[in-house]
């Protein structure tokens, strides 16, 4: 579903502040595969997502999505096929609009031109069913302003919006990092439910070693703009947070894991 071939990104090239954010990255994601990405601050994780989503253009390499070359395709065009959820719950919804209106925007965004009609009446039951399936208790609050929701509820709405029209790829950018433990657990459960129900291809950045071991089919660790190891198959199924921490420390790169990564 997704393929990156020898992708590199350098910021401030040729200056004293040059940063090689991505160095010859090659990775493929199969249809329906769920991959978790871990690494210390500055490892290149967010730059990887920005290159995939189109927010940053690579200086070298090729990116394909479902066999379509999207290397230099604008971000707004990629967004029809790529859903993304950020760390901050406020970034995925529009304050001042109701839950129904936010879901309507997501539904319209994912359709072809000519779809714009009375979403409120035409999709009333659809929105109700989508939320009812998530067991969030929000299906009866469609007219509530999203700004009045808790962080966990707002992130859950963002996740539903990002998957409403079944994107080819879902990028989760530390989407539980700003939530309290209970809310984070609910959002992770919703993530698993949506990914499984729609057989989504998912790439998730996480700060949590526990989440990296709990979720997905493959774990990728990044360091200094490179993929330093991947864990899949039987080794992945038996993986523990302690194993990941030991593998990280064996890199001898000078990078340090945060307290959140060590303790989560």
C-alpha cells in the first residue's frame, strides 16, 4: 500500500545548521498492516510522517501509495487518501462547530466533487451509527460543540473523522501522548477497533514502549534519521518493553529515551 524508496530529507543544507532529518529511508507497508514507530526525540519520526503526508518534500527518493507515485503530489490532494491524527486533540476538529458539523466536513472531504448536499439530513442516521459503534456515548450529543468535549472525547472524534471515508493509509502521530492514562486507553482501544474493522493500513508513532509491544504487526525503531532495526514475526509477538529498551541502549548512539518511553 505504501512504499518509500531511498528517501532523504535535509534541512538548512550547506549551512552550519544542516540537519539530515532522513537518511536513505526505505520502507514498505502492506495493505492492512499496522506498524508502530519508536525512537528518541529528533530521530526523524515526525519528518517521516511529514514526507508521507506531503507537508515536506523529499530531497531524494520516491514515494508510492497504492502504486501511485505521490513523491511530489501536493498535501491537499494526498489528504483524500491519507488520514492523519496529531498529538494535540484540538488540531483534528473545528471549535465552534458541533460534532455533526465536524463529521459532515470529514464526510465531504473524502468524496468527489458534487457530493455537497444536505449532509445534516442525509447522513443523520449514518453519523449516529458511526458513533454508536464506538461506545463513546457521543451519538446522543451530535449537536454539542466539540470545544466542550474532554481531550479524550475530542481525540476519539478526530479518529472517527480520519477514518470515516476509509482512507488508504492512516498516520497516527503520538495521538495519545497528550491524554491522561484512562483516556489514552480508550483511544487506543478505539484505534484497534477501527483498524481491524476497516482493515486499514496504519503507521503509528508512539512514545510508549508498552504500546509499541501491544499494537501492530511490526515495530520500527528510528535513530538519527535512519531506520536502525525492525522487529516482526515471532520475535514481535514475544516482544516486551524491556526488550525494546535493551535494543535501544545497544545502539550506543548517545541518544536517550525520555521518561515517558521508559515508564509508559
